[in-house]
């Protein structure tokens, strides 16, 4: 009996230690800042914006169309948005703004859910003041879908494009750590299901059948909370990190923004 109690005590100590470690280190499991430095890609100009002692850096692609049609893009948790610029050349007379999250690339500061949301709203308002585009779309991929969902719940936009979106980070964490109270531990939950009901614009959702990072069921859960009739493109063979390689991806976006 004494040995059993000792074993149970060791298990309890280990459980508490793992829980405490994940709680203190959770940012490292959610955000994977890229620190690469790049020159401006062809067709793009540097974009910098400073607020609250943080300078955010990125690129504005095809600026000459910014007053007409503009997409603000929010990347994934480990994405270097520099490499996403090229894809926007496929969308015709469309400007695209791609800004590194704080702590990514040349952007200063440390990433966090509240911080990313605040930055996104500040940048949105700045873009409206600078260009007042006739049509303005938000496009978020993976983690960025959570940022796009939040902004769309707070601002009026022409349309919302969500790529491999999730219902919440807590849902993903629960699947990865089913033995831990992740719902209570997480400080950065990105609960898109809380923001989706407040969407006022048409929504396009693209997701893959072979996605093992954000399971199709998690995207389908989010779809239950999006009002109206979102346009849904399901690419059965697509994985989380290669979905943009399928023809259906670009065709759906091009049709949606036009």
C-alpha cells in the first residue's frame, strides 16, 4: 500500500510539473517566429507601422491598386509572409498587404493573442486612412484565420477568406494533450467560434481533407458559427501546408474577390 501511494504521488508530481511547464512555455507551442531578413520582393514596397513602441514590418504588393481592391493577409504561426507575396500576382488588379506579426521578421516586440489582435486593428485602421480601398478583404491562413476572424468581428469589410481555419486553439491543444486541462491553461485561445457569429461580410472557407494540423472536423465546427451561406471549398487531397498548390485554391479566391 505504501509503495502504491508513493507511485501515485510521483505520478501526481510529474503531472503537475508537466502542466506547469506547458503553462509557462505555451507561447513556444503556439508561436514560431521567423527571423529571416528579406529585401522587398518584385512588385512590392516596404510597409512599416509603429504604435505603442512596436514597429511592424511587411510589404504592400501592387500598391497602385490599393485604392481599388486590397487584401490584408495574416499568415500562419511559423510562416514567413515574404514567400506568400508571389501568390497575389495571380489575382489581377489587386493590392495585398502582408505584415509580419510582432517578433517575426523585422517586426519588433513579442507575439501574443491580444498583441496580434491589437496590431491587426491598428494596421487595418491605418490602411483605411491611407487608401480607403473600394473593396477590402481579410485573408487569414491557419493561425492567421484566428486574427482575420477577430478583425472581421470588429470592422466592416467586403469579404473574409479563411484558409485551413480552426474553431479555437484550445480545441487543437485538447487533441494534442488530452490528459491536461488545456481550456484553463491556455492564455492564447484564438476562439474564432466566438468571433464568427459577428461576421457581416461574405465568407470563403478553404480546407483540406488530409490536414492533420487542423482537422477537417475543426473547420467544420467553425462553419457552424459563420452566419449566412459561406462559400466552402473542400480539397480532399490537400494537406495543411500544401493547400495553395491545388488549382481549386486560386480559382476559388479569384472568383470570390471579383
